[in-house]
C-alpha cells in the first residue's frame, strides 16, 4: 500500500497528542508538530518538530489541534506565529480539544472566517487506549467533511461516531467522562473493600475484571491501585478538573439528577485540592483508605 501523500499537522503533542501523532506516523503519514517544550520524543518517533504553530499550519494539508485549555487554544490561534495568520483557503482543522460548547463555536467561526473548514473530534479514551487504537472519536460537523477526513481518522482509531453538527460532540464526551469519574471511584471502592476483606489486591483486580462487575476503568485502574502505581499519571486529578466542571455545568443546566456523579466529583475535587493532585486519578483510593481507617478507629 502506498504511503499517504498528505502531511498532517499536530499542534499539541503532549500526553494525548503524542500517541495520536504516533498512530498517524505508523500509518505512513508525515506529521509536522509543534509544542513549546518536550519535542524530543515526538522527533524520536518520526515526527518533524517545527518552530511555531504558523509553521505547522503552512506545511500541513490537514491540521489537528490537541490543546489542554482555552488559553492555550487562543495562544496558538492568535499572533504573527499563530494558526489564523497562516491558514490556507479550504484547509481542514480537526479540533481534538475539549472546551465548553460556546467557546468551541466561537473559535470555529474565527477559523472559518479565515477560510478554514472545521471538524470537531472529541477523544474518549486514555493515552494508552489511544496508543492501542482502542479509543473512540466523537465527531461533530458535516458528513461530507467527515468522509474527506476518514483516512486520517481511521489512522487514529477505527472507532468513530458522527454525533451531529459541530459543537454536539463535546456533550457526548462529557457524558463519557461523567461515567469515567463514577467508574474510577467505584473501582477504588471495590479494591478497598477487597483489601479490607483480606484479599490480595492483585487477585481482586484480576478476578473482577473477568466478571460482570468489571468496567473499562476497573480494567485500567484496578491494577494501578493494586501496584500503587500512581505516577507517572496517565490521567492526573488536575487534568480531570476541567471535565468535572463542564460535566457539572451541563448537568445543572439540563436539570438532570446526578447522585452518583455528585458523590464521585466530591472525592476528585478533594484530591485536586490535596498533595496528590498530580497523581493518577486511581489514587482516589487513598481517600477511601483514609476514611476506612477512621471508621475502624471509631468502631473500636
């Protein structure tokens, strides 16, 4: 099979962007990327690190944005070395980042005013899931643009779903992460209960993952809990905060009952405000263990 002729630009080659870029490189794409610091691993995997967002936009046929915050997005788009100054007529921009819907629509409008075409692509899956091509992409935009981007999307993962118009995919991503927070806390609760019942945590992680009580988050996080492997974090508490805030806002706006999410979010917010904020979200088990010790002492 011939190598793809398109050059893919990747702005944001961090924890999530790097495995996405790696999948594209492995599929035969030339990938030009930009990140302010830490570009060595990207280059080692076959990427071409460039000096600015504008340089990536000028070189790329299709441009992917995978940034951690609204401010980072604004910094990348604006200025003489920004994307907006370098967009080519008809250039496709695939937005992989998660922001509030209003912000996403505003930035899409700015890109379109410069002649670009924008596709929303929310990533559901941890960095290891992305690397294994097991993540899902939730797509917002026109069906014709999705079809045009299909080879690039397929190179990232075979699992992609057209949710609706641009801006609709973020709601589905928030629902997915809404469940993610609940499932991580549920996994921690089960692992803590198993340890208190006298079982080896490694055995609990192995046995439960094969039964009806398992979940994707249990399969990923329970072994981390058993091994106390909370660093380096595949999904630190501080990264989760954005999704908790946006999920809570969406739930409140819709008036949706959220007893489990509210309970889970309270633990994650506590972790974010503590000295374990940079550890993986699996470390929420530490809060349950501390509470359990208090309960044991109170019962003596």
